[in-house]
C-alpha cells in the first residue's frame, strides 16, 4: 500500500468535505495505515480495531441473510455519524458531526471514491 497516496487522498477528501471530522485507514487486520482526526486524544488504533470488528460482524450478517458482500456500515449516534467502508485490503472509517445529516449521501460517495482511489 502506498502510504503517501493514502495521505494525499485523505487530505483531499477532508478538505473537500467540511462535515468530515476524521478519517482512519487500516488494513483488514486493524493495523492503522493513516489517521487524520480533528478532535485531540482520539486513538486511531482503537477506531481501527473496532471498525474491523464491526465490518467483519456485519459482513457475516449480510452473507448469512444471502444479501451478498458488505459494502458499508453506517452508524448514527447522538452527535454524529460513523461510516465504515471496506475493501479486501483496506477499511476506511469516516467520522462526521451532527451537521452532516443532510449531506450523508454526498459523504458516502466521497468516501467510496476515496477508498477506490487508494486501492487502485
């Protein structure tokens, strides 16, 4: 994986989407490749480990219900949103604030585009 490419794509995606508070990129085992978050004290390794577990469990559920492979997991919380997108090699976790509610579709597209740029 080209870490310089990952950093560039994350920076561009964050700059183009004001509602994003952070992006963490990890491999399929949860090892952080790059993380950029606005809030201090955020442990990228904790986010990565949890995102991989959530993606794995969600993938099992999707497969168990004959719905095919997992594309993304969206989590709505009291004060924001977490979007987890996966590829065979990478897992991307995007964090957005409560103000992103109206632009979630655009954020999903931007994060999907970012993930595709990283793996190609």
